[in-house]
C-alpha cells in the first residue's frame, strides 16, 4: 500500500468509526405534536442490531454485521443507521463500513415494520494495499423488515443489493430498540 493510499484509508476508516460515536454522544431534543409524533431530528443511540448473512457474489462469503439506530431525521420514520460488516470465507476477507438512511413505512408500535433505505459504504479487503482501486466506495441499498418479539427485541430480515446492485446480500439477525 502506498503511503498516500494508507493515509486515505486510515482517514476514511477513522471518520466512519468516529461518526457513530459522535452521533451517539449528541442528543438533540425532539418536539412532539398533539398526536405525539416526533417532528424534528433526534440523534443518539436508540438501538442496535447484530446480523449474520451471505454474499452471493462469486464463491460467496459469510457476512457478520452490526448496525446502530443512531436517531431519526425530520420524522421518527426516517432513521440514521451506521453499520459495519465483515465478510469471510470464499476469498479475501472484506470489510465494509456503511452510513445509511432508512425509511420505516409504519410506526414502531406495530408487530411487523417494513423499511427501505440507501447510503454509502467504504469497502476494503485483505491485501488492499496491492490494489490501486482499494479501498472503494459502494452505493448501498437495503430492503427489510423487523418482527417484534417482545418489548425492545425483534428479528431483522434484510436484503442488501450492494455496490450499485452488483452484489446480493441476505441477512437475518436480532435488534434492540429503546421505547418500543
């Protein structure tokens, strides 16, 4: 890895790791309307999820992921969600740090909540230094739903058409949410 690539890689990873921590430390108060719905932005750590899945591209990889519910933007249905993924087996280990915005179609009070989202990810892999195009930026999409098991805990099922729809990833996991 050239010195220029190493500095860019470290700077990009540092920002993607520091951003969720900074967001969780800041708490902007939300105002509520007469119906009780939040109408402004609120940032903080409202929940997190852990998932396992597969990447169907090439030889395939097993992927482990963690996602943070880091607040909502303008309405409680539009969520800010940073996440990180590690892919292993089936080739070089791959690392992906994402920043996504997810829209939840219905209120969290429902038993099943479908959602859709988009964002960007910074992807690296083992031996990234020998490839001039590594690390690279991936356009991310997410389609999924949560199934509430009990207060604060639910199942997550997600489909990630990543890297501008070139890679197909499927995840299943558990999620927690404050105030569910």
